[in-house]
C-alpha cells in the first residue's frame, strides 16, 4: 500500500456552509450560515463517533447559491493538501448547488482513491426535526468504511442524503422541501442506509491504486444553458449563439433529445457549431437518455452539429464542459471526450 493509501483512522470534515449550519437572523428573519463551532455544539453524539474527525472550515461559510468554480478549486486544494493524512473527506455543503459541486469535483479529482462525500440538510442541525444529524453521522461512517485489505469502500465523489448514497455526477436535487431531496434517476444508488448500510459494490468505481490522484483546478465558464420551449424566438436564440466568448452550450431539449423543426434554429445551431461552439443535447426529463436518431427533430439537431449528452444530468454536463474546455483548446477533442465516460458520469449505448 502506498503512503497515500495507508489508513489513518481519521476523516476531514470540510464545512463550506449551507442550511445544515445555519441559524435564524432575528433582524431579517432569514437563515444565514453560522460558525462551525456552533454546529458542533449542537451535536454531543459527535464525541462518540469511532472515527477521528478534524474540521476545516471555510473562513466565510456560504449559502451554496454563492458557490462558484473558484471555490471548487479551493475545495480541491484543501483535499490535495490533506490527501495523505485522511482516509476520506466529508464536505458539508448547501443543497442548492450540491449536485453541481459533486459533478465538478468528480472531474477535478482524477483517479480519486479516497471517499469524498458531500452532505447537508434541509433543516438546520439545531432544529428539533433536523435531518442534518443522520446525514452527517452516516456520511462520516461511509467515508471511513473500508474493505478488509484497507482499501476504501467508496473511493468516489458522492452525495449522501436521506439514506441514499449517490454517485455525485449522477445526482440531482429534485425536491425543494422533502428530506428526500436528491436522487440519481439514471444510475442505481451506490448504497442504501437503513438499519445497516447496504453497498452496491459492483457499481462503485475502482480506481487505479498504483497511480496517484491527479487534481485539476481550471474550469472554463464560457458556457450557457439554454432550454427549449414552445414559442422560442429567433432573436433571443441568435443573440445567445452569436456571443463571441461562448464556447459551450448545454441545450435542454424535449424528451429523447427532440427540438422544433425550425429552419432558423437549425441554421443558427449549425453556424455556432461550425465556429467551434460545443452544443450538448440534454433532456429536460429527470430520467432517460438522448436518442437523436429517434425523431426527425433530434436528427436535425445531429445534422446541425449538436452532440448527444446521453443520460447526463444538466449539472454534470455543465461541469464536464467547463472542465474539458479549460484543458483542451481543440473543440474536436472536447466533443470526443464529452462522448467518453471519464468517471462513471454517462452511459453511452
Ligand atoms: N440555500 C441553502 C444552500 O444551498 C439550502 C440548503 O442548504 O439546503 O446553501
């Protein structure tokens, strides 16, 4: 076992903010992030967790709607800086952008050999009915879980929420109120936690333990998300597609990748694609995959140079485009890699 794989018996908790650590601001009556020590004080059971836990707190904990690629790079830096000293990492994060962060980290931490589990809660940890305690304690248990040979049980970026362990780049937040806020409709759960935690070992990624984890920090944010809807206007679409700095579009189409058969739309997409803009077709549906040859509207998109996003989530397609465009100036390489699974993010059939 290499030095970075020696077990340490310790987990690093990275507190970025989110509802889990928030409290009520009595002046504005809104929830706002609090210091992590406040959070710990609410959890006496923390002391009886059998794993050693250290905490790294963002200097200014955030509502995750303020998350951005610069902070993703900061999280990567923290993980890299502590990689050899911990068996795994638990990231406390707001739920609003957790799926984006999980997808981004899955590309930024290449050949990850340790668990990185994101979790949070719908109710602050200080509230009586909070879901935060269970989410946090089980995430720590999963991050510490290992096989008899010492290798971690789940060496990938995951989201743990309400009894479900999900591959991070497959998860979406689909419920704004319920405790079951997340699911991965196009990929089985990596584990389900009830009385026991049942791991779906066959589905969990197997990294190459002989190679180091390679961090990536750069993300190219010259992208846009564009949703089709009945009545869409040429002027609006052209003003988006004509932007000079635009390098990538996640295009949210109907059903299995369908679009209205409007000549101006196909011409505008084709012109942008020929100019080098990477246009990725992702369904507006929560489940299922793109099949551009199924209907004529999808086939026209294919002819216009739009590439299939298969069964990727929107969050994952955004993160993957940002990552690939930052590392490859050649658009043909970006398009080829968009259609290549890099870390279990897409099923290509
Ligand atoms: N607005 C909060 C956030 O994402 C919501 C949450 O944590 O659940 O930070």
